[in-house]
């Protein structure tokens, strides 16, 4: 029964994966639609409410140090954090997949040696230190952060595709295509890529989560998203002030919860995709 179940069926039977997908969908719709629907302005100061106002009917999560609505900044900051996460993961995917395919297909060539040694160089540095240095050099705009995190995150995807390509290139259908004189680019596109890239889809949600955490770390350390623009990481930076950390938890707890919930949901979705794409991991529905 389990062996005949398709990938979609296995994914839908994983309750944690479906819950994670629903949470991510709700979060995405909330950060995109609610500010416009409720007229929330993230950079508008409410002089009547005052600074550091606690949660109230007019400001559900209170106000910050200059009287801006924290809920508005939380939602608009969510746009930035999710944009950084998904865009950086897309860049890592776009760079890592072609390089991994090329290295695996040209096994034993200078291409394999050069790409794999380059991956070794990138992975030899602590990722957060390298990201900090590069963002400090190029500037802390949103798209600079996306580019830096994305370009530094290709190595894991490239190694995964490389390992899968080494296996797929020796299978019968790939050997037959080569024996019939097919062009290597055509064989890679039609025969190798669809079979080598499958596990990457299970890893991609984890890459999104890591990118969100990297952006949050940068903003928390003060070298990421700069005010007046908000992100979940920049909102957590208020917690570095002892008075805010102890006496005004409504400022930093909501973005911290959003980060944790988002990363955990992405983890659940990634596990569900892994189980769905490879039946060997499927052990039945999870509660």
C-alpha cells in the first residue's frame, strides 16, 4: 500500500509537513495583505500613543522607541525576512545545481577539481563571519544581503547534486543515451538533471530557513537591515537593551516567535518532501 502511494499522497499524509505548509502560507498572506487591508504604516509615528506604549486597542503590539506601531513593523519586516530567505535560496539553487551537474558529469576533469576545491574554500570559513565581512564591504541593502547569502550558500546544493550526478551518469538510460551519440548538454538536461535534482527539493526549505536566520543574525548584530526599514532580525535587536528585554517584551518576543515558527515550519516541510520523494524514509503519517 505504501509503495504504491505517490509523492503527493505521502506528503499529504505527513501531518507535520502539511501543518508547516499551512503556517507558511498563512504567514505569507498575512505579511502581504494585512498592512494594506488595515492601513498599517510601519514608519508612521503616533504622537498621541507616545513612545514605548504597551499593547492597546489602537496598537495591538504597542509602539517602539519613536512611537511606530510594532505590529505594522512586524508584518512589513516579515516581508523582508521572507523575501531574503526565498530569494537567497533561489540564488543558491541557481548557482549550485549547474556547478554540481558539471562537476559530476565531468568526473576526473579540471572542471570537477576546480568546482569541488572552490566549494572546499567556501566551506572552510565560518559562514556567519564570511557573510558579515562581505555585507560590510558591499553595504547592507536588502538585495546586497540576498546576493551575499545566496552566493555563499551554493556549496551544499552543489555537493548534493554532484553526488547524485555521479550515480545517475552510470545508470543504463544515461549510458544508452551516450552510446547513441547524444550531446552531453542534452543528456544532462533530459536524463541526468531530473533524476539528480530530486533530493534538492527536500533541502531547499532548509536553505530558506538558514537564509532567514543569517539575515536575522546580521540585523541583530547591527550590520543587516537598517532603520527605518524593518525585518524580524532588526526588531529583535531591541532586546540588546536590558530595559527593553526585561520590561518591554512586546517589542522583541513577537519577531522572535515568528522566526522560530517559520524555521520550524520549513524544517517540517523539508522533512515531508524528503519522505515523499524517497519512499525509503516514509514511515507513515506523523502526528
